[in-house]
């Protein structure tokens, strides 16, 4: 396994986040789903691509649309150009 250190800043600190791409997708369920406490008819997924020092990392999560939408927008605004 090799490590790409091209995004490291002078002094050896972690690379900065240059840009975040956040995409939100809602996937409808074939039929109503339930777990005994709540029922839902779709699943919302968030896909995030973090750009840092020429390297791109990808992550994802899922949850309720309202919680994901609020969090995604605030993280995108506050983390761009910040240290991870």
C-alpha cells in the first residue's frame, strides 16, 4: 500500500479542503417500508466528494431528507478552504 503525500502542506500538517461537492438523492421505495416505529416511502442518500491537494475522497450517508439537507449546506459553506 502506498501513500500519496502530494497534498501535504509545508511543515507536515494535514492538507486543506479545497472544495466539497455535495449531492442529495432521494430513492423511492418499491412499497411502504417500516421498522415498527416509523414508516417511509423513500430513502435519501448524500454523496460527498472532498477535494484536497489534488486528491479526491468520496463518502456517503443516508437519512431523513430534512436533517441531511440542513447539515449538507452548512458543512459545504463552513468547510471549504478550511483544515480538515
